[in-house]
C-alpha cells in the first residue's frame, strides 16, 4: 500500500507549508522508522489467478470462447490482492466468480493492477487493457499517492482521465476510492492522523472528479473503515498493512452490485 518513509516525507512536505518545527520533524522521522521495523518490507508478490470463471464456480480455465464477460482489475496492491492467503481469496477472483453467477455467463478475469502503483501508473495499465477493452473494470488506487507528494487535485484528475479512456472504449467502470489509512495501526500517532486526513481528502476529490465521468464511485473508506477499526486482527494480513482474504471479501461485497450494474447484469439474475 504505502511506504512509511515516503509517508513521513510527504507529511513533512505538507507540514512545512505551515512551519513544521524541528521537534515535529524528529518525531515523524522516529515514528517512520518504528513503523517500518514493525511492518517490514513485503517480499512476496500477490497470487495471480487470471482466467475464465464459469457460472458453476469452476475456474480459472483457459477457454477460447468469445461469449464471455471480460473483467479487468486496475490499481495498486489492494486491487492486486497482496495479503490474500490463497488465489481463490483474491478480490478479483471473488468478484469474477460472483459476476459469472449473476450473469449466467463465463467471466474472464484480467489483472493489470501492480503493487506499489500510483495513479500516474494507471496510464500503462490502461494502455495494455485497451488492446482488448474489458466489458467492466474495477479500479482501486490512491494509497500510494498519499506518499508521493502529489497534489490531491492532480491525482484525482489523473484518475478521471484514465476512467474516461476506458468508458470511451465502451467499458463499464467502477472505482473504489482511496481507503482510510488511519486504520493501519502500525503507523504511530501523529503520523497516522496525517495519513488519515490526507487519504480521506483524496477520496473526496476522487469522488468529485468521478462525478464528471460515467464511472461509479464506491467510497471504500466510509463503507469499510468501521470494520477495519473494530476488527483489525481479523481483517488485516500478518503484515498488519494489507487486508487478508476476509478484508478483501468485505471490499468485494461493497463493489459487487455496482460492478453488476456496470456490466449490464444484476446480482441474483438467473442464468439464461
């Protein structure tokens, strides 16, 4: 998701506008080292289970049929599913299976998301996807922008630009806006409050920009934060930084209905 050192640098950059004191700088620097020692550096790549999923739940399969709903995942580690215990607990896989059941058609999952990505990196991901535009797309991005010293308005505008590229190509698009980084307990205070305020401000800006597009915005912070604050041991992976399979299942639960609508199907629709 985010780098603690980069987050501290971003916080310092933001604070310097109002005159960050030397004591505050020292505190943030100390806290960033403390959090990094607790979290560690992720060494594993997310699982990948791209392929075709049938309405009966089987998959991934290498089917050549063209009568499929193509579902693409874009964004950062939250979209790639870093922290999931197994491939079948990836958010993309959970959603692909649910879309197949709702539509009564096979769903081909294609994951373009890459851990560590910022909104600017969506350009390359969308470039690759537009070679064969997906039926429906889910974008989850923003956490790493908080660390990048990128202006919130610029970040949100970049997101909207890539959304428009997808919708103009005929794809239905759903965006899970920036999560609440204040739920990540290994980030000590007051650094965690800085991260929380910045991430929530970015989510609001993303929603405003997406309101000018044909995409549907899903406010992940508002919908998921209460659960992550109340049950962190159950919903975070061992690194205490990324969600586990249960955490991703919650995210899939709040994005499924918008995805079904964007794909032209409805959850609970009978196979036909």
